[in-house]
C-alpha cells in the first residue's frame, strides 16, 4: 500500500467524530460523512479529546509549543471529504494543534505562538488515504494501534475489533448492524480474518469481542436504570475483561460463550458489585478486587459470597476469612494424619533411640511448640 504525501493547512483538517478512542455505541456513530465538518460536530469532538486526562492533549500541546511540530516518526493519515481532510490517524496531534491555535487567536500574551510554529500549521505533511479501500485503512489502523507500538487502550481497541468482526458477519450473512447486535455468535473463521487485519493473535480478537459486547450491555442497562452516562467508562474495561474469564465467572455472571453476553441477572450483579446502587457504592474498584472475589466464589461458601455482595465487605477481607478457614481445615487434617502415623509406633519395643531418631523427635517437638504458639492453644 503506497499513498501520496501531501501538505494541508490545520484549518483543512477535521477531527473524526467516530474516533474508536471514544468507544461509542454503534447507534451513536454519525453515519453521514457530510456532517463530520459541521462546526457543532467538530466542537464536540475537540471537547471530547481535550476533556479529562484520557488523551492527555494538554501535555502534547505544551510539548509542541515548546519544541515545535514535527511528523518524522508517524505521519498523520487523512481522507478527503468534500473540501476537507478527515484525520484517520493523528486525532490527538490535530487536537493539540487546534487547541494551541484557538488559544493563540484569543490574543492572550501567554498563549501567543512563535511565527515558525504558526507557519508549520499552514503546511502540515500528511498521508492521503483518499483512494484507499476500507480494508486497507483498517489494516493500517490495526498495524498502528492494535498490533503496533501506539496501542489504543483496551476499550477503544475492542470497539475497533468489534467493528471489523461486525463487517465480517454482515458480509457472510447479509446482515445489517442491528442484526449483528441481535444475532451475534462467535465465529472462529471470521475471527481469524479480523486477527490478520488488525495484526493481532486470535486470542486478542476473542477478548476484544467479549469486552465490547459486555460493555455495550452494561451501558444499555445503566441507561435503562437512569444512571449517569459516564458510569461505565473506559476505565472499567479491565474489570469487564476480568469478569468474562474462567468458568467461575462464566457461571456467576451467566456469561454465554457463544453470544459473548451476560444474563440479565449477571448484569445486575456486576453493576451492584462495581457501580453500586442508591444505597451503597460498589465494593470492587480494580482488577485485584475482582480477582479476590473470584477466589471467594471458587474457594468459599455461599455465605462468603453474600458477605461481599450483600454485606458490602471488601473482597480481600472476605478472602482472608476463606483462607483462614482453609488453613484451619488443613491443620486439622494434618494433625489427624500425624496422630494416625504415630499410633503405629510400638512404644514398648522402641529400645535405644538412634541419633537420627532423636533429631526427628526433636523436630516434631519443636513443630508442636510452634503450632501451639501460633494458634494460642
């Protein structure tokens, strides 16, 4: 794939409102490209890129202001739409440049840019992918952001891979995107095609599909409950990923390994544990909490699970109770075994102790003392 390198002005670049970094629901995507350049759409997209610390545009803008703008490592990729160029790769850099220009135009002395930087904004070197097919663009983005050195975070990359897989399902079955959502079933052959496009292993495709499918379910469920829109954010993606791994969680959350979806009961459990409700906040804040809860489910009794889910105790505290109980059972079992073995000794016929026997007996006595001290017997 070879594409021409052209020079464009910053004003001619438009941000991608459907940027995979936003991890949006498919129904929220803007499917009419002529709307991309609308000022309201562009203002909202820039706001999403610069609000909070997810994309850290401020740091990049500060670096560009101090050091100038260069595009030696990874040029921006664009596609022409009418008289503008849509940024396919490089939305963070474009957002930083646009932010600097907006502040410069405010006239405040502290935001005034050097003329050299301003001149560079009028002649930005980009790669023109206008003539590229969708498959070629998908492969480029996969090489850069999913299987390359500038990896997107888990949720954006999962959203991107889900889109590729949905395309494959549509092509194979003649479905539209609504049908994909309703009739989704994992297909290893199609996953292999997606893995090749995204430059990743097929296991990454499976994980991504699971994460996005459950993320979408959780967002929809939270919306139905009237929860704040930002409740299920990209920061929850690692928890979603942990929640769909292994038989213990598959059973607990009712995760279907064909449709990659949780049961209604599973969704309610997940939201209760991670987000909370009107009366309680969530008790699982990070992957370590979730892994502790998984051990509670696998090794504890139903009462231990209730201690987390109902009594709102932290998973690691309940896990400590489970492990203490396990240790007590192990000690009891070991002592019974020791008594059984010692009972086989013919004490009356022992005779003179060999030095090796005396050493072993001494070790046994020492161990008993230490057990008594540890358990306060």
